C-alpha cells in the first residue's frame, strides 16, 4: 500500500516538473521572439537618414544659439579693441639713422615725414653725407610707388642749411611725391605705412642735436599722426618763395 502511494507521488512530481519545463520553454521562446522583433536590424538607408537628421537638428540648434550669443555681445557697451605696441629706442644720431631711418627703405605704400634741422643733420651725418641711405629709400619708393611726402619745418637760422640740403640731395629726392614747408613746432616724426611711427627727440645742448628716437609699431598711433600730418600738409607752404623775411624778427 505504501509502495503504491509512493509511486503516485513520484508520478505527480515528475508530471508537474515536466509541465514547469514546458511552460518555461514556451516563455523563453515567446520572449526571444519578441526580442527579435524589437531589435531586428534596420535598413542601412533608414539608419543613415536618421543620423543625418540628428546632425541637422544639432547644427540648427547651434546656429540659433550662436546668433543669440552674438546679439547679446552686440548689446554690450563698446570697448576699445586690444592694442599691441612694439617700441625700439635708439640713442644718438648714428643709432637713429642705422636702426630707424633704414625702415623708410622698406615702406610699401606710404612715407609721411615732418623733418627739422636735427633730421637734416642726422641724414648728413651718415655715410657719404646720407647719399646711400637716400638712394635706398628712393629705389624702394619707385619700385613700390610709395606716396612719399615731406614737410620741412624750419626757422630763419635753419633756412640756409635746408636750402643746402635740398641742393645737395636733389637727385635723390626726385621720387618724392610732394615737398612743403612750415614753421618749427619741435616734434619731428615719420609715419611709415599703416602701423609704423618714428618719433625723434632733439636738444640744443647735445653736440649733434639728436638725443634719441623711438620706433613705435602701433596702428592707432600711426592713424592719429597721419591725420595730424594731413592737417599740417594742407596748411604748409608749397614754395620757399612764400616766406616773407622780416629782418627785424
């Protein structure tokens, strides 16, 4: 009797186990089929079309944000643009000619100069009385069609030296676009191209007159001095004969 009940119990356990296995197998099969339907490979064209669409959306969003940022910056108060200034000091007459005046021979489109007695003496004090330096400036000016204008500032005492200088270097000044004359105001300078300025300092107690000069590479300073030179040019005399000499002065 006990043996019969034991056999029945074993049969029930085996039948329930078999049912469980069949149910688990069916569940796994259904889930794997669903997974295959969810994660099946898409067509290549569709995948790349979606990638292009996403990229375009990001590009449009970035462009919109960039325009908004530009408008915000434009609404800010204006500020002066950053400036980079390069300065070279030359002491004495010789250093002034060798380190600074030589840059006039490398001009590309403009040399505007206001010269006084110290500049005439500095040029005459170079090798062979300045002729080689002036020839180099002249050759470069002719090659690049440089707009080379000169205003000579002088007083009555310096007039004979100016006339002698013009006669001696006439051949090397033929390229000059224009020459004019004015009174002295004590601050000689050169404006070379758009960003180079040469400022000279003279003093009567110095034997050669020229104390030092500064070569400054600064576009804003060059622009201001060029504007001042244009004003001086418009008011300067075109001919030495316009001078009215008054011996009593």
